[in-house]
């Protein structure tokens, strides 16, 4: 297959660190031949191309086919890791039933029917807070429900963002606010740069009044979260549950850097492979171009893993 690097100007692709790789050239043997494999994937910008309207995001057909195959392979666990909340992600991504889901940047960890992050029988979703960061998995006694303090912070965020709603009605611009269990996200994709910058400035100003609010920046989004969990929190919970000998993580955004860092810290106990999608700065050791390249890579992994597990 021809290289996907042609989608970027040579001057850009040549200067990237790590450099852009053709998905056909990535060495998948440590993953395909692992005794137990975890495949964890971001959604927006990885499985699904970025959209101005986030409700329109869908997994590329080739990637959907590849992850469906991966999910059926022996000693192989598929997981989606996203800033989307779990319910929204399940609706948009339509993942295989066996897939584990990390949502809300690690604040929601769904390990499947009847399982919490410790593997014990309970509600499907466990809390992924920073207080659990030093443990092997989030504490199963922590309720998934938002706490009273978090509810108060969410109410303060809603009051703050109501000013933007009034402004958008008056000025006639489209304001997209995504409401999640642990956060509120303001989307600025497609807006004029000046307007987007002004909106961001207003959004983050609430942090000065309420110190418990965490600002998360991403691709044309500014998110106000009441949980300190990260995608690294989610990776820890997944690894603690699956006990893989090798783990793959693909991500395209700033928030995915926490997952890449967590995988790096797990070496050599776990052979962690982090792959950045796109041209943004990263600490991942590999880089591919875009969701089309992801589809090619996952198809290769499905083929090679199937061949190994059948032997």
C-alpha cells in the first residue's frame, strides 16, 4: 500500500519527531505475537475523522471491521479510550459488546457487564479518580455517581457557560456545549480564530473562581472537568484488569499523552507501544498520518494476530 504520509507536505512530515511512518512498515510482531494483548484506541481523530459537529463522528468502515475482528481473537482485549462519556461513545462508536470503555478522560471506566475496575461483581462502571492512581485499579468502593462537591462545581460551570449561551443568542453564532457526567465541553471547530480565542478565554476564567475545576484542552475544544482522572488513569485500570504482556495505544490529542506516558512507565513488565495519529508534538515512539492510516494498521494487526493465535 502507498504511504499515507503524502497527506502532509514533505517539509512538515520530514520535521516530525518521531517521523511519520507508513502503517504498512510498522513492526507489529511484539503485539501480534504477545501472549496476552490489550488494544486501546482513542475515538475522535483516530477511529473516526474529526467533525465540526461531534455528533456526526463515526468509525471508518475499515476500522470498524478490523476492531470487530480483533475483539474476537483469543487472549486479546479491545478497549476504547475517549474524552466522550461512556454512553455517548457506545452510541457513536458501536463497539463490539466485549469492548472495555474508558470515558470522560478516565473518569468513567466500564470494564464490561457485571465488572468494575477491580474485576468484582458490581455496576458496570467504576470511578477513575486520581486518588486511585497509585493503586493497581480504581477502588471498587468508590461510587460512580458524581459527588455533592462535584455537583456543585458542575452547577457553577453551567452558570458560567450560561453567559456564553446568552452571548451566542445575541450575536448569532452557533455555540456547541457538550454536557458529560463529569465535565462540560465547549467546541470551537469551524469558528473564526478570534471568536474561538475569546470563547476560550471566557471558558477558562471560571477556574480562577473555583479551584477544583480542571481545564482540558484539545482539538478545537476547551473542557471544564470536575474529575482529576486522565486517560493514563484509564490505561492503568485496563492493564490491572487484563494483565497483558503487550499493549497498544493509539491517540491523536493532547489528552492522549497521559496514556502514552503511562504505557512507557509500565515497561518492561508490559511491552507498551504508543502511536500518535497526526502531526502534533508527542512522546509516543511512533507516528502515523490519519484515521485512514489507523484503519490500515488495525487491519494488519487483525491479520497478523489471527495468524499467530491460530498457530
